[in-house]
C-alpha cells in the first residue's frame, strides 16, 4: 500500500514504518483503518500473506503480459503471477513488504506509484488489489497516474468496495482500538463510482465480477487509446 502525505507525516510513513511494517513481516496483526467518525475496515494481513486464494486467481486468469502490482504487500499476487509465467513487478512503500515479496521468488521494489517507475507507458496490466484504489485519497489522480503507466490498450484490474460508495476519509492505522499512525487520506470506492472516475481519466469498464468466496468485487478497466 501507498499513501499521499498528511500533516506531520511523510507520504509513506503510515505504511513504511511501525506496526504495519512489523505485521507484514510477521504475517499477522490485529490492524485496521479507522477515522474519527467510527468508520473501520480491517487490514487482513493474514490473507494478504498467504498464497493467492480463489478471488486472487480470478484476477491472475485475466492478467495480460507484463504486470505491475501497485501496493503489492507481502507479494501473494506477484508470486502467483510469476508462477503463471508473467513478468511481474511489485511496488510498495513498505520495505518489509518488498522483502517478503522477494523471499517468495518475486521481483519488487520500494517506492510509491507516483515515483518514476520502470517501463512507464509499456505495462500490459496494472493491479490495485485489496481496495488500493484508496491510495492517496484521490481516485482521479491515481487512475490518471496508472493510465500513464500502461500502454494505449493496457488493462487495470481494481478490487473495489462491495458497497455503492464514493468517500474520502482521514484515517489512521489502529492496533485494536489504539491509533498507531499519523492521520492520512484514504478513499473508499465502489464499482459504480469507479466507472464514473474511469470515464474522465482515460479508461472504459471492460468487465465486473464478484467472487462466490468472501464476495470480493473486481472491475477490469481498459485504457482508451
């Protein structure tokens, strides 16, 4: 995962250090994102650290060519795609996530999606798994950036919220009920909202699907040339 900056914190601080970084290394932790209004979403470190599940495999099956996994976490998607024969690169601001990905046999580098990256404009597929469309709290900015990373007919697969939402929040990482990071911006986006953002940032909706197991929802966007 990657975030945009917030008062008193650098752009990657909530994810690159502290409890989240240690939890990725340990592959466990009672962590969540919470705001000051009672909104809460668990960070499923255990699932992210295990091998790809059925929902993940439904994404792997749709990937094309060279794949960029944005906010790769512990590297389960990079591992699955590499085993499938895709040239794959994971990026993450959390050094322990990058190490975990490399230990699984994948390629990964530390940094933000907004940093200069290899092969800009030539990726076949980009991924925003685990609702990483929330990165930076500005879906338009993120979608425009990813559009610049893929080629003229490139594919972006986004895991969205199951709810019909389009929200901007100021959140902190929590351990149990205790705040454990500076505040930073995050977005929560459902499929319909993603389609609206996509139309104005160079994408068109190609496919939507929901997995039977855990009800995860995905949208595939195709770049407009």
